[in-house]
């Protein structure tokens, strides 16, 4: 039977309530952060486009002092071996309006307790020189690390992760959670070893990445013969079809055992997803992860010592739906949440 008295109670309580008037204590805490500047907020599609709608402060780039997590773009795709276009990835991800500020699975508002800023793009001295571009990336990220700021980048092709790891792993090699269709541990290609198919081989050889604490998830395609280094160095490889057979929970358990308690970097190539979910990338491979699987795996890393991350290989011109950029923005937000939890733990 319909409860008219309950309806009257609901009308009395909610008919004229504001957006920040929330009964559930956990939700009320989130609402207090979201509505801290009042009930009227800027429309998500208004203003200057920034990564995750974070404040845009490129002027802080020389020292990064006072920033907990720096969101930054790496518009460079000189290392691609197939379709170019990932240089436009940061701009596309900045154009995504509705991601965050609340992560409903983890129950987090990462910007609530941390200073999160879009610091702009890596300033490149040349648009033509790959080796020089890597030097510029390493210098830019090293300044963040020196300031105690967590770097969260948007590429760009996957070669950009090598100079980032050089900056982050300079004092001690880090572990790696790597979601991708490709292991990216290939050797020299047409006289160059710094292309997007080999950053993690070079990072191990440089002594900045610990292969025993590296897990690669979603691997597939016709190039596995190029990734012998992953197996020889001791990396853990989980193929895309194994994710389906094992189940996400088992993948998460394996991931947590591999990386352990040490500092860990997260690198997410959007071609780790099936092209049905992320067609806007330079080297698509059918049979990949679903977006739900990928997000669940990332959330499974909560509580680990995540010291940085990136989302790479977004080439928006191959995706008229803009879904690839939407997924990339959500992944960036998930990695931001992981670093926020890790930073909170380090404060205890």
C-alpha cells in the first residue's frame, strides 16, 4: 500500500533543499567538498579546458612547490611505429567535461585533501628530435619529483614513459603496473631503441625499473615474438584472454603480490582496451579488455605505494565518438585516486 505519510515527510525534507543538503554522513562529507564554494557552480562545459577540471597553473612549472599531484600533458608522438596522432591526446583529454570529483567505488574526492593542479604541457625545445624530447620530459618530471610532487601525465606515445621512469626511478628502481596490448619491451627498430615499442626494456637496462616488480596486463596481438625481454627479465605477463579466464579478482591478487609494498608507477596505454571501447589509438588490437575490467583492475591497486602514472596513446582523430578520450580521462582520475590514498598513508 502506498505510504502517503512517508511522501509528506519526504516533501517536507527535500522539496526546498539545496544540493549540499545530504542525509547520508558519507555522502554529506563529499557534498561539503563539492559545494564548498556555494550552491552555484560553473557549468562543466564552461571556462578553460583543463585535465580533470583542475586549476590551471602553468606558471608553477619551474619548481612545483606546494603541489601534491601535478597533471601534465606530453604532446609528443615522434616514437610511433604505426599511426601518428597521439600528440593530440592531452588536448582531447582536457576536453572531457564530466569526470570526478567523486570516485564512487573507492568513496574518494582526491582533490579534497590534496592540491591538484594542471601544470600545462612539457615545454619541448624541438618538435622533430625524439632524443631531445625525452630529455625535456625527464627534466620536467625530475623537477616535480624534487618538489615532492606526484607526476600524472597524459601522452603522447608510450615512449614518453621512459624519461618519466628515469626521473622517478633515479634514486631507486620502481615497480610497474602496466596495462597495454603490447609489452613494449622490444629492441632497436630501424636504428632507434627509444620508440614506443621498447620503453620498458630500456628502463630496466637503465636501472630505473625493477622487472621482478613489473606486471603487464592485457597483452595480445601478433608481436609477442618481440617481447622476449619481458620473460627473460622476470616480468609478469598476463594476456588479455587470461584476464577473462582468471577473473578480475585473481588478476588483482597477482598484481598486488608482484608489485608488493615498494614504490610503484602505473602506465596505461589505451590500446589495452578493446577497440570497441577505445578506437582512438595508433596501434589497435582486437580482443582487449573492457573498460569495466580495466577500471576494476586499477581500483584493485588502492593502498599500494603508487608514486605516479600516465595515460598514453590517445589519438583522437581515429575516434569520432570521443569515447577514447572519455576513457582516458576516467583512467587518469582513477590513478589520481590511487596516488591520493598512497599520499595519505605516507602522512600517517
